[in-house]
C-alpha cells in the first residue's frame, strides 16, 4: 500500500508533463475560461479538484454528487485502493471504484485545466486515492482515541490558561490602579480643565480591557481551531475558522488601508472639534458661575449661548468632514441623507419654532426661573425653562406647561422683575357712596394698610387713588408696595380683612358690587359681632397660637391683621 502511495505523485507529474503541450492556448480563450463557473470537490475540508457544470446540471450539484460517491466508496470496506482506476468507455475516461462510477472527465473539464482528458483523469485518480486513504485513517479506532485525548488535553490547557490569565490581569489591574492614582493628574490650562484625571484613568482601563478581550478571543480561536482539527468531521471547519473570524477584519482592514488619508483627516478634525467644544464649554461655565465677566453679557445667557455655539461648531465640523467620509459619494449614502433631511424637515417644524422661541425668550430677559409671571390666562412661578416649553407652578401647586412659541407670540406679565428694586404695587378697589367724605375714605383705606405687618414688623408703604366718579358710588383704589413676591397673596388677604374691619368700625357702607337704593340700615357689621362663632377674639387666638407654634410658618402668618 505504501509503495502504491509513493508512486502516485510520480504518476501525477508524468500526466502533467505529458499534457504540457496542450497549454498553448489563445489569449481570448484563456480569458473566457477564467469566467467559467466551477465548484470544488472536497473531502474533510480538503479540496481535491474542481469541476465544471452545465445549465441542466450546475457545477455545485455535480461536485456534491462526486463527493457523495467518493465518501460512499471510502466507507465501503469492500472497495480497495486498487479498485479505484480509470476506465475508457468509447474514448471518454472515467474514474470508477470497482463497478461504481465516481466521475466522468469530459472535454470541458480538460479544456478548463488545459490538459488532455486521460491525463486529467489520472491526476484526479491520484487525488481520489489519497482522499480515500486519509478518510479511512482519520476514522480508525486509534485515530479517534488520539483525537479524544488531544481534545481533553487541549481543554485542560485552555482552562488553565484562562484561569492564569485572569489571575494575572487581576493583579495587573490592582497595580495599575495604584500607579494611575498616584501619577495621572488632571490636564488643564490655568483654571480650565481640559481633561480630568478620572477620565484619563477610565480611558486607560478601557484600553487594557480591550487588550485583554483580544487576547482571550485569540486564545479561544486557537483552542477551537485545534479541537475542530482533531476530529475528521469538523476538520473542514478548522481550516475555515480563521477565515470566518478574520474575513470581516480583512475586509475592514483593506478598506481602512485604502482610506487612511481620509481617516487621518477625520481623526484630526474630530479631536480638534472635541477640544474646541470642551474649551468653549469650560469658558461659558466660568461665565455662568461669574468667574469670568463679560461687559453687557448676562450670566444667565451662558448656557443657551454655549448650546448655540456648540451646534454651530458641530455643523461646521460635519460640513468639513462630509467629503472625507468613506462612501459619502455613493448613491446609497446620498439617498439616506436625503431621506433623513426630508423626515426632519416635515416632522420638526413646530419643534424648531419652539426651540427658536426658547432662545429668543432667554435673550429678551422676559423672565427667569423663580419669577412669578402671568402668561395668557396662566399665572404662577417659573420652575423650569426648556428649549421647547416652559413649566409654571400655579398658586394651587398645578404644573402648567406652555409652548415657547405661544409665549413669544403673546404678552408676559412679570411680577418679580421689579419687585426687589421698586416693589410690586398690589391694589384693590372699593365703591363708597357720595355722602361719605372722600378724605374720610382715604384715611380709612390708609388705616387698613397700616394695620398690615410685613415680616420685618413694619407696615407696607401705601397710597390711595380716586379712580372713578360712577353713577351711584365713588371708586377708590388702595395701593400697597410689596418687595417679596411670595407675600403677594397673603398681603392681598390682609388688605381685604383690614378694609372690612375699618369700614365696619366707622359705620361706612361698601357699595360695590352694585347699588339700587339706600337701605333702612347701613350694611355694616357692628363691633360686637366681629368675632361671632366660630371666630375667636385676638386674645383667645393668641393663647391658642402660643400653645401650638412659636413663630409663623408661612408668609400669610407673618402678616399681622388688626
């Protein structure tokens, strides 16, 4: 058997030498042959030769049929190596196993290899005999035992290697953590932090994790390839496993190499844009904190101005980078870009208008977070300002969400903007008959205002306006200054309570909201009925209050009503 096997390479060389004179073909014919579809015939992942096909019997189907016949012959112990031979039937050579046909060599196969049919049949016969011998040897009892032992040893070595590698990396991580903590510091320019130390450490750790992952994957790939190669049924997969794993990397690598100049430009542009954005952000953060002061620039403008500049910088970077993006000139890339642009333009018109309105409101200084405002029919405190909407908290703790475009199109009343410096003027009106002297009415209204007490203990400043001489009554307006916008409602309540008390004390009737005629008795409350049940006189109320609390717990409690 060994002697016959040794002769097979010599037969192959002789056959190829005998058919060498047929290789002189025309250039056009050679080019045409390269375009012919062929399929490989392989056993256990080893390619033996290639075959052509026809339209009714494609090359892939013909190759599979030949593979099945070779495997059937190799599995049959009755088929000996000597029974594999070439027979010539009517001038057509064929490889047979005893009386079983394996493959017939036709003129198309010979023209593909540019040798004679007989020489090609002898060459294919040599490959078939080698494949049958290797197929039977790989599936012998001894070979399978060796494969099992080798697989067990490889598995133990692989598991031990993984455990050792994990132990090594655990120690290395601890060592690097100490070194990085001691030697890696924040990178900055004067008071600006360009790169914080924790981010540098995180980047280094991520790099080490990537290296560890690559090493583990490479070890797993080597182990898997070795184990698959040990068994005949998976030997073909072991030969292709590197291609499976590295094929995509090869495609990526070739594309990367071809686009290195563009990628270098994009990388430099990316880092320049990123550094510029970081410097701009740090600058406007300093402006917002008040560390850096700009003449005529409000600190509240820092955050929205940074967002606008950030969008402008990113847009400029994208415009510059677009021609250098690999595939940017392809029709698919242009189609996707056009589709995204259409979707964005159709679906974001209202959103963009709200965003623009949000920025315009910021620079108009209409209000800021914490101000008490009136927008349309909604009144409340501003709790949050976003690019598209503004959130208010009403006096009843209701959250009101208003689109910024609606705010920009309407009027905004800000109660807080001038309250600290000049005081917000709270006002209320009363109608008093013409028989009551106006000087007395003004004095009573000022007395009612003087009975209010601010948290400081002083009464608020007040003045009276005579607003209207109506048909049946004179309209007076009491105006009181309020410097704390949170006391707005409590101060209104105190004003109204004191006005009722003062006018009742002096027996003057309030004629609003309507007057039809003089009643027999003035519509006033006598002092003896001021504290009708369940109300309590000031002395009793003071005793009860002293037992429950030591000081006012709300702005309303801070206003003393007499």
